[in-house]
């Protein structure tokens, strides 16, 4: 029987992480494997709280007990998950599959089994991810095309004729209505074939947050291992609990760093600059329309300026990610 290592990354959301682990344990019933919770140096007592709760609930008993591990540093999403992946199964055994689950995501009882069954029956597929929905059942956009110059322009312009013209480059097309191939999936509920990770490597830890799963899926696709969206695997997701993305008043430096690094690593420096220029051009089109039509500009304050200034600094001094 194929084995699955479920990795849940925590950063200052101990109670929610334990709720996620409860759902994961129910969904792991009958599957050979284990659950590991990685605390990303929360520094708020999360590690101690979760360790005590796991022991009190008896989750740490048996050969496949839940482990709570301390990463020792907040290196971001990729670094924290890499720590859990490298830990492997109890005893150091390597799993056949790694399943990443966000601390604010709660799989249905058959969600993990559906991903496992899909990968077992599709040996050419590298990664498989779930249908993600909110607490009210509303689907979350979690299946995407790889970002591109044209996609950046379309996304920022928010203009119907441009979208129709560049429809094959839309980064966030309508969600698939059936299980099938996509470019990349959000990492809230993502199962990865261990043999593929052995071949292409784990998350690039230069990314602190955002774009790391995009880059990993692109690396897998270039190695011949595509990603599939599995409609039958359903996971409830709150979203942005640790990152606070929904409340951003200004775009954070780490997002700009991740975006620029993604393009540079995947396509080169010239492409990264061209993608930024396309986004700024599209954003200016949107702002002119918003002014004429008296619409509210919904981007964070100084968004285009911050993106432009960041690109100029990067072009002049090279890529220097913000110190954490």
C-alpha cells in the first residue's frame, strides 16, 4: 500500500492548526502514513501548546503517531514545508507521497484518499490538488495557468476586450468543472509524488511566501510531470489567516521579491522586467477607466509605484530578498 506523509505548517495559529490536524487524521483513516505538524518558529507558545494537545489527545501513540516539530526559524512557506518533508515518516522512512495541508484548511473525510487514488491511477502525473471552497461552500480560485507577460497585462488591465483577446493567457481562468490537467495549484491542499521531488528538488527556499508552489509546479512540468486538479477531493479553506493578505494596506516587500524572483529564476532577467512593465501598463489602463467611470481602485495603496520602484531597484542592484 502506498504511504502518505501529511505536512501541516503552523505559524501562530495553534488552535486552527489542531483543528486542521483533526480533519487530516480523519481523512487519513485506512491510509498508511503519518501526520507531521511543523511550527515555523512562532515564538508565541504555539509549539508547546500543540505538543501538549497532541499528547493529551493520544495522537502521538503508535507507529504512525502525530509528531510536532520545531523548524527553528521562520523561513517561510517553502522552508517550513521542506523541513516536514525531510523529516519523513516516523523512523525516518520515506513516503510514496507528500500531502501539504494549510493550517486553515480542513479536508473532507475522503479528500486525501481521492488525491491518492488519482495519483496511483495516473502514474505520469506529478502533483494533484483539491477543489478548495470557503466555509459557505463558495469555490476558491485555486487552479491557474502559469504567469506570463501577456497574463500580467490582462490581469492588471481588467478590461473585457483585452481578456477576450488574451483568453489563453488568463492566469486565473474559470475553475475546471471536472478533474483534469492544469498548470499549477495553490498549496493549501496539494499531494506530491515523492519520486518527482527526488528528481526536481523541494521548494526553493529563496521564496519567503507566494509563488513557491507556482515555481515548483513549473519545474515539475518542465521535467515531464504535470499537475492535475481533482474535483472529487474537497477541502474547506478559510484563507489568509497567517498571511493577513486580505487586509494588506500596502503590498509587502516579500510579495514583490517572490514575484520578481519567480520570473527571474524561471524565465530570466529580461523577461522579469518585461512582465513588470506589462503589469504596470495594464494597471494604468485600469486606473484611467476607473477615473472616467468613477470606480473605486481596489489595489493596495501605491501598488503600481511600489511594483515599479521595486523593479528599478532590482534592475540596478540585483535580486536581494528582504531579510527575515
